[in-house]
C-alpha cells in the first residue's frame, strides 16, 4: 500500500470514529471513555489541535473542540453531558494523570 492510500484510509477511519462518537453514541460520557480507554472526545480534539499546530496552523483548544464536536463545548455539555458520580470523578483523576499528564 502506498503512503497516500494509507493516509486516506487512516483519515477515513478517524472520520468514522468521530461520526460514531458524535452521532451514534452521544450517550457515552467522556469520563467513562477516559476511565476505560485512557482517551476521550476531548483527547481526540486535542490531538487534532496538536497536529494543526505542528503544521503551523494556529488553533486553540476551544477551536479544535468546536471543529471536532461540531458545536461549542457548552452546547455539547448542555445536550449530552450528565453528572458523574464521585467514584467516576476519582477514577478520572487517575486516568487523566496516567494518560494525559504523563505524556506531556
């Protein structure tokens, strides 16, 4: 497989994952994703932002999230986010430290 085809397939897979998370599984909370997988929608938007910044495209965290979510974070939260239990919040602290802070 040539590099261009591989890049196009990877991009298609990313778009499919984004579509699935944003339209098919809005019920899955970011905190649950982070606690189970070590990444969430916000991580995906951050990786998008980092890729843009590495290519000289200035993009803020909020801009990247709006591109990824297709709406502002406030809109997403009001439409889809539910309150997390104390146990989930505590597990999130560990998952965030292990998967986000450690990699910075």
